[in-house]
C-alpha cells in the first residue's frame, strides 16, 4: 500500500477521532502528525520523534510570531486596566441617541475594545460585564442583551490589530500590515450587520419599561467623555500608524503596545504591581495554546505536502467545477462548517495552505482571501459546540447558552450575508490597502 496514502489516512482519522472524543485539537494534530511521520520515515519511533520535534520548533522559531504573545499580553492588560468602561462611555456618546441606543452602544464598544485588544473573548467579557446590567435596567430581556454582546464581539478579530491575521500571514507569506488595514472594511461590515439587527429586533425584545430614566450628556460632557477615552484609542494610532509609517514592524509594535497598556493601567490606577504575576500567567497560558498549535501544524504541513493532500484537493475541486465563484462558495461553506467545531487558529493553519493555491489560480488576491477566511471563521466563535465567545458571553450574562442561541439567529443570518458581501465585493477589503499604496 502507498505510504503517502497510509500517512494521509492516519492524519485524517487521528484528527477526526480527536475532535469527536474532545481531545484538545493541538494534541490531535501533534499525535496524528507524529504517527504519520513515523510511517513516512520507516517506523523508527526515535527518528520520528526527532523529526517531529524539529518541525515543531522550526514552526514557532519566527520573529513575526513574537507579535502574538505581545498582543495577547496587551489584551490582558487592557482587560484589567479599566479601559472597557471608558470605551463604553465613548461609544454611548457616539450612538446613544439612536433608537435602542444602549444596544448600539454595546455593538460599537465591542468594536472599539476589540480594535485595541484584538481579542473577541476579552471584548465579550469586559464589555458584557459593563453593558448587560445596563441593558437589563433599560427593559431588554437578558438573552437578547447577551446575544447583542456575543454577536458583536468578534468584530475585534477583524479590526486591527488582530492575532488571527498574524497567523494567516505566517501560512500565506502575506504582509501583516496589508492584512491589518484590509480588515477594517470587513470589521465595519460586521458591526453594521449587528446594528441593523438591533434596529429591527430591539422593540420586540424590550419586555419591560426601563427602571432608570436615560440621561444624555451635554455637549461639554460628551467632549469630556471622548477625551477620557482618547488615550485608550490612541493605541490603535500608535500601532497601525507606526507600521504604516515604517517606524517599526508589526512585532515591534506589539511590544510597544504592551508598554503603552501597562503605563495606561498604572495611570488609571486599575493595575497594581501585585496584579502583574496573574496577568502574565493568564497571557502565558493563552500564548502557549496558540504557539503549540502553530508548532504542531508545521509537522502537519510536512505530512500533507508528502501525501500531496493539497494537490489532490485542488485537482478534485477543479474537476468538480471550473467556475471560480462556485469554488469560492464551496470553500466558504466548508469553512463555516469547520468553524463550528474548530478554533480559527488551527482552521487557518490546516485549510489556508490547501485553499490559497486554488483561489490564486482564479486571480483572488491573498489579502482579500485572508479577510474572507478570518471573517468566516469569526462566525464559528459565536456558534456551538466550540464557540468560546458564545460561552463567555453567556457566562458573563449569568445564562445558559440555549436562550442566547435562540436570540442569535437574526444576527447570524445578517453576519453571513455580510460574509458574502466581503467575499464577492473585493474592494471592501482592498480599497484601503490600495489607497495607502500597500498592494
């Protein structure tokens, strides 16, 4: 029997069985890759161990990847540093006078917090903690309020800076700066989709009269609230502005972000020296998970290349249809399904090396494809059974996930419509990078 075929079957069944039995995805990928490499190299366990370990180390031995732990640490510092409340107040000034303004505030605040932290889970936890009690006092039912928070939190994975785009950049050899800028348009589409659903469904989910009378700030007070939020929002300007101006790389900008967030936390008096060990440990845990995934995916890539899995999938899809639009739709559907049971990082590491060579044959820009993939996989973080943002948002609201899921339907439908806009209107992603001379 062909060794490549045996290796590919070991890989496939190992990952599938791991997912079914709830084994961590990094362990499933790593162990399956080790067994497949052992078959490829003749069955010698010691040689397979050395080869697998070498590939794992090589996979994470990258200066670019240093941006991920730094941005994760910056997000942890922001979550502790009192930034969420200031961003919520600023968002309320901007959209609070709209009908259902407090729910719109939740959406915009998630976009702003996600933009400075790059983490959907952190946004759902920090903003949800502030907004859920306010929405309940405004008379909205709790599951709907939680759904507003859950649905809007992933926008921060699109709006720069974004760890997910860094991972995509690694496997696609695409400019991180271009990906960051390209994510702005899709991120805004995501926010607009959520605000549209809020506008259309807010009335039927306001089940009681508000227990508090909403008082809007005066013009002078509004200016003061915005001014208080400026230092937090300035991090976006520092990070993105520094990258675009060439002052520093994306990796260097992530280190600057950590220093800036730490200083800000001390100025706001929300972070103390004794808080730092716990913050570092939390950031270290998250970093370890991401880096292990990246490392074992390097071994996975070796097995897939040896077994010609990307070539076989490409040939199969090209034999199925030669229509680029149909192939793109098939990929989007596959990623939507994959996203429901796999986190974005391993999904990107596994599927982008397979799909990217196919779409580039049809003239799809790798940066545009990156925004499609990330937007698509962001849907998965708010859907069961693995959606971590869904679970965090429900827990913050003090609810089980079932009532929150029932309220997510219209949000998911509108967000998926936004996905196909992003997929088939390339200028949503590429206009800004082209304007700034990055493509």
